[in-house]
C-alpha cells in the first residue's frame, strides 16, 4: 500500500532499479544527514534509466490467453462498477482484488476487452494539468542475455517515431501543447517495467485525445527498423557513456554480490555495449512484440477533467490494439542463492571506503492487507530506531561518518535488509565492528518505551500530514504512485486509510519494546547475509578480512546508549518581550502584507489556503555571498553541514531532534547572492514554534565542535571522487572558474578543508549571524493576525541587529580564451565534457532583459539538443542555462554544457558557436518561438499556483520594492518577447570575442584542438 505523498516523508532509496519501490508506505529514519550524496548513493544503486520513484503493490495480472480476450460485462459479479458509463468495459476495481484495504474512491478503473487496464481520477493540482502514465510490464528482467538493453532501447525508439508521428515530431507536438521535453514528457525503464510519462498543462479534450492517440501508436507500432535503430543507437550509447564510471561499477558489484544467481545481478536497463551494437530492427521488434501487449499495459491518468472522459478517450485510442503472436508469461526472477559467496571486495580509488551489508530473503507476493502493512510497519520502525542510534553515535565522533539500516522490496526479486557504512578514513573493519555492535545491542536489549514513542510520533506526524494536505496532492505524484504500486504489486490507499492503519496498529499494542526487539531480530534473518567492501586500493586479503569481520563476536561492544531526556521549547534561551509592530502596508497586487517591527525585522505575509495544511517559512538575514570575502578562502563552504547541527544555547542536535519529535518543524540553511537563509515547510499548528526555533538559532547559536569535525571528514572523503568523471571535475571547478577564481564559489581546496577547525568556524560565522537585516516570509495556511503575533514573539523579540559593514566585491567573468581551459579526469577514456559561456549581467533593474535571456537559452538548448543528440548522437543531455543574479549587479552568464566523447569536444564547440551566430544573424521563426514560449508560460502558470514560487520571486522585496514590480511583470515579459528582442539580446551577449570555453578530458587522452 502506498499513501499519497509518502515520498516526501521518507528517504527511501530505490533499490536496484528505478521505480521498483519498497516494502510499505512508511518512511525510514528521518533527520540523518546525507553528507556524501555527491559521492555515493549508499543504498542499492538505482539502475532505472530515469528519475526513480517510490512504489506500492498491486496483485499481478493473471496470465493472459494467446487468443484475443472476449468483451466483458460492465461489472464482475458482486462488484460495483467504478465508471458505469462505459458499455462493454469491466470497470470494477482490479487493483484491489485480494486486498481488504478500503478502496480509494477517487480512483476509477477499467479493463478493455483486449486486456489493457486503466486507472483514472480527477485532480486539479495544478489547475488544468492532466498527467498520463502508460506502464508496460516489461523491463530489463524480461530480456534474454542477447537482448540486454532492449527494453530501454525501445523507450528511445518509441519517442523517436511511431504510427501517428514521424521521426522527432512527438517532442514538437507536445511543445506546442505547452509540455517541456524531459520534464513534462519523459520515460523510465526499470528492471520490471517501462513507463511513458506525459504531464499535459492546460489540457483540452482535443489535446488529450491527440496525446493518447500518439501514445497508443508509440505502444503498438513504434518505428523499429534498421534505419531507426542505427540512428538512435549513438544516443543510447551516449547515455551509457555519460554514466559515472565508479558509481556504476560499485553499483554493479553490490547487485552481483547481493543477488548472485538471480537475473537482477547483471540486468542494468542500459544494457551492454555488445548487445546494443548488435541490435537490429528485427531483433528489437521481436522483443517489442513479445512484451508490448495490451494485457501487459496499464494507462494511468490523474488530472483536471472528468474521469469518465478519461475512460472514454482510453477506450477510443487503445481498444483496437491487437497483440502480435502468442502470449508469453513473465520470466521467473529467481530466488537468492544461499550458496553464493558471502563477501566480495572492490577497489575504487575515486570513492570513499564503504561497506554495505545485505540480508536477503525471497520476494513473495502477498495480498495487500491491513495486517500485512501493520506487521511491516513494526519492522520499519525497528530500522528507524537502529538508524537513529547509529546516527547518534556518528555525531559523537567515532569510526564511521555515516551508517543506516533500511528494508526494501527489490525489483520483485528479493526482500532485503541493507546496512550501509561510510568509515572515517580507510579503517572499514573498525567501522563495521562498531555498527554491528549497535545492531547486536538492538537485537539483545529491548528499547525503552520512550524510544518507541519517539519513532511512532514521527510516523504519526507524517501520516497525519498527508491527511491534512491531501487536497493539494499533485496529480503527477498520484499517477507516479500508481505506477509504483504496479511495480511491486501493491494497492494505493487514500491518506485517511493509511493513517487509520497506523492508528489501529497503535491501538492493538503493536508498538512496544518487546515487538521492536523481536523485529530487530527478524529483519536480520534470511536466506543469506552478504557484504561488499570498497577498499580504495587493492587488497588481496580484503575478502578474507570481511568474512572474518562478519563472524566476529561484537556482543557487549556497543557501549552505553544515549539517554535522551525530554525537551520542551521552554529549554530554549528566552528571546525577550514580543516586538512592537511599527508599520503595516498592504501589497494589493498580490494580496500580501508587509509588516515592520520596532527592532527592524520585516515580515512579508501571504495568508492563503491554496496549499491546505502547509506553511512555508523563510528567513533572509545578513548579506549572503556579498558578505563573504572575495580575496581569500573562508569556512563558508561548511555552513550547510555544521551550522544547523551546532545546536542552540545549551541544546545539541540530539536535544533539538527530541524537541521537534512528532512536529512538522525543520531547519534548512542556504546562501543566496545577497542574504543567508533559514527555511522550513511546517504546519498551521507548528509554525509559531518553527519561528521561535529559527529566531533562537540566530540569537543564541551553539558551537558544538563535533559537526565541524564531521563536515571536514565528509568534505575530505569527497575529494577523490571529483577527479573520477567529467561531472565531478565540473562540480569542483566550474563555478569558481566562471567567476574568475573568486573563492566564494566552487569547492574549497584540500588544504582549506584540512585546516577547518571549530574555533575558526565560529570566528567566521558568529558575526555573520549577528549582523545585517532580517526579512521573515510566512506564506500559506495561516491567519494574518496570528502570524503577525507569532513573528512578534520570535524575530520581533530579539535585539536590534547592527548593519553589515562589508563591501560586496563585484563578480567578474573570466577573460576570453583562444583555446579551452583544460582539466582532466581519471574516469573512463570515452568520457569528456565541454563548456562554453558568455558573460551577461545582473541586478533587478534589467530583469526584463534577463527574462529574454531565459527564452534565448531555451531556444539555444532546443537547437543544441536537436543537433547534438537527435542528429549526431554526440551527447545524451546537453544543457543550456541563463543565470542572472538579481541580488548582485554582475555575475550573470549564459552557459552551454555537453558530455561528449573526447573526439567530439571540438564538434561541441563548433556546433554551439554556430547556433550562437545563427541567433545573432537570423530572427527565430514564429513556430519555434511558440514551441519555446508555451512550455515556459505553462511552467509559470503551474508554479504560480504554489507558495514557493512567490516566495522565491519576492525574496528581499521588503527591502527592495523593485522586486515587487518585477514580479508583476513575469508573464508580460514572457508574452511580449519577440524574435527581434531575442535577436537583440543575442547580438549583445553572444559575442565570439567574449566567450569562454573549458574542456574536461581523460587524463591519458590527447587534448583536443579548439575550433
């Protein structure tokens, strides 16, 4: 079962394959910082060829006969139809067969006579949008050895050309409808399925009908010929080439270790170069005809129209689809092999040392019932509790930087308990011993009731929040949840149903020290325990050491558990008397209000019920990058990792975790061009305390040394990875290079990181937290007077702040170079990256020009995509962006980046410069301009229905009213942009004598000549 929006509540990692999902609706440990996300995903690496999604389960379809299915009655005996108006269509709720869960009444279902199923519902978030998903129950696990990569290859070919659209035209059709390629139109291949995705903005019946017609042709008759395969093959190979080598290798090693003897061990959806190069039109078509069948397909729609219309249009466009050949049953995904080796080792010098353990069990289908979910919930609470103890130990300093436990259903191949450990340095044996000791303690000694209550409180808040915010659940998320449900054979449940399951389990006494003790034992039992270690440098004895470490007795080594006392908001340092309101001013254009308090704090207030149950709070203070020195390195880079974790007053991070247990309260830190920020998404019941916590953080920051030390270790662990791929090099160097070496941006040097200490960190940050103006933004489900009073009691109550005396240094763009700036990487020899950039401007005064540059960048990106990917297959995902800082008067740039083969670097520069010259010399055609502007306009329309859009646009507006005027003109500036406007900004900025270029090539490869 999956409740809506569960993905926001949890940090599930997609286990071994895209949207394959995991066991249950419930989240695992929250609050554990993910320090090394840029280095390594510590769970079983996702192998879906698109953004991964969480999932749920639905009963698998029965094997279909070879002959066409005969028309069915409107409803199966004893079941009510969900869409009574479709004659000859079975509209009973096929998803819930075998489940005792309350059916979500918003979902309507149907099964066509040819076996195709559908699930549709009405959803008006965002208004006018219709989200369509077409899921085919065939992924990389359906491939034979000779077909590896075919499921994903068909995904590409289906978009390229099909029954109703010629080669490359589908993208343009949907652009004219306002859909953005890559975000609104996309697809994903996982080990168990292939899903085609369309989010159609401002949808009309005609537009949806045309879109479903196109999708039906893509499913039934994509153009699968030797010519199209030959044309698309370079694109697929480019996608394969652009994957980060070290992460791919360690991911492959984990899967081959954990799932030895099963197809999943070596079934990455991208396939192998050998099979991709051998693919022909006939061989691809054979795979398509075998698996792309109506009885293997589900059409899912969630959008702002009548579900009955959705049903009629699905019948109209998909009912005539006839399968080719006899039905083929899905292959057996196998079971874990108990005889497979228990330990393996790999040496990846560009990744930190890491140990990952897995207890594997066979995946077994179970009907999605309440008791099954409640039993699962006890297991997940046990993983959360153990993960919290591991995190507590890591915060205190020790042998590992990070460790956590999760339980997952993996691609219908195994049920897995995984333990992921990042040691400090290379002493992985000590880290493994300490982590195993914590787990052994959890299996031996029951937790306290207070610990159990703590974990339950967080779950209760998550599920209650889903009930409170159900009205604003986006249709695209609901459609994705349904896809995930099918991937691991679960149902979907409404938020009320999910919350009731949780509450009923609590009422039945299922969450006790005894039940969590039993679960802590149960989740580490299975067919086999397996482990993989990355030793960084080759160690012939590593496997033997790992086998010994797994058997070592660790009982009694965990030490004393932290005894966390109860903490209330009374424990925070007192802020002072509530502030006095000095002035109030309406901002009529946006139905907002500006409030100024006597201490100088300013409030931008936007009370609205557009997002029920949500309150967005953001605090801008000081001057951000403008206050950081531009002439020397500083500890600014460590702020995100160590400032929030440093504590408040006498409370450390553990106390603050306890303080906010069961509350929707958070604390995120960021740096903008002209302000530092604290932000959180909270609730109507919690936002007043959220403001108090933020104000206390500014007024009474604590300076715990442990987070600073942890930040240093985390940053040092990342260094080797920077050189392992072109992406890594760009993430390390590009921002600083594009600002002429300004140390405020980019990755700090190893010497700077090694020199970081708690004393210098405090010396740098303490005055920055104390100085500069404060602007509080409160947007969402609040009442005006209550919000004004809440800010008065928090930020209005702190002492008046002194002004910042720092003089902001201008941001410079690097000088034009005749040949590219060169960097090298140590990754695969077939990987390179190329960058070309032009300087633009900055500041709010010329915001209209910046918006024209945004349009120009999208035109540039579309042309670069067409020429580099579609025509030449040289790059899978070239990117162009215009970046214009509104908080600074300089520093803007238009940047094009492409990952290419080393021999294609010069071709990238040649193509980009040719496009730039064309934009200067020739006005853009009207059709092309409209295909760019409509998706951009639709994005603005959709984004503007949410509070975050307005909060982002109006940040700093209480101190700079020009931002209010600029925000009023967003739509006007886009609509009024003409071909002449774009040609003018292109002539002004895309000058060949001012461009700057960079290339990242393999360390052993010859440097390419520039053109």
